[in-house]
C-alpha cells in the first residue's frame, strides 16, 4: 500500500508557514531578551528611544522598536506582533523584510520629526514596537487592493475587522508623559501604506501591461 505524497504547492505552502512562523517568533524572542537586559540594567536601554529633533535621538530610529517601558508594555504588543508579523511573512519573506525595513526606518524618522507635537512633556522619548505593528497592520489592509490578489484582499478585510479599532491610536491627540505615542502609531501606519504600494510594484506593472495590450510594430 502506497501513501499519498504531498503536492508541490502544499509543500511550498507548508515551508512558507514554517519559515514565517520561525521568523516572527525569533523577532518576538529578541524583544523579550532586550527587555530582560533592560530590566537587569535598571532601564538604561530605554534611554535609547527616539528623541524628536535631537541629533542623538536619531539613533532611536534603530533601537526604539526593540525597547519597551516594562513587561506589561511588551506583553501588550506581543499578540499583535505575532499575528500581524506572521501574516506579513506570508506575502513572501523578502517582502516581509523590506516592509519591516520601510516601516522601521520611515516610521521612525517620521516620529523623530513630529514626536513632540501635542505632547505635554518638555522632552519625549518614544520606545516600543507599536509603530512597527501599526505599519504591519496598514500594510496588510491595503496590500491586497494594490496587488488585486483575492486571498490578500480577504486577509486585509479580516485584519481590518479584528484589529481596525487600534488605528484610533494613530489619531493626533494631546498625550501626557508616559502615555501612548500617537506620532509613532501614525508614522508607522503611513509607512505601512507606502511599503504596500512600493512592494506591490510587480503586480501593478503586470496589470498595466495587460491593459496596454500587445505591442504592435
């Protein structure tokens, strides 16, 4: 008696899920390692966040998404990071890396520019992965509409239904010291839309060629 073998599409799908899951879990583990080091060092790492309009604060663009104020802050970000990050990996690992880089750098730089707007503090220090999470969220919501891929549109609608409410965190409001950072949320969300547009370029180009029809000589 012979056993049925997996088809190639099933194998490729399984491999993508495995790699995607391992990637995002590794990232979240890194967040917990950083927080453990921060706790043991007396929160010295938290000083490396984004400090708007300060030259030294530019380094925070690199470090801020890895840092959290406390365990509660990190745990609040863990669930959305695992779910949304994993779904982005299903768009392709290369796209995940580029989308993450665009949101990380672009959203971080935007936060550096406007991070003091609406703040009751004399100086702000923005830390946390929430800006990255907002970027992943908006990427997933709009990416399918740029690529016109049915399953990606369905993912976007589902993500909007389940997580759309947190987008209110990107609405500009007066925020008190130690509160949620709407500038990081807003800039991350805008960078996610930009990443979705840029990374959907191949599909948009293919559609444009199809609309143009065959080239006549």
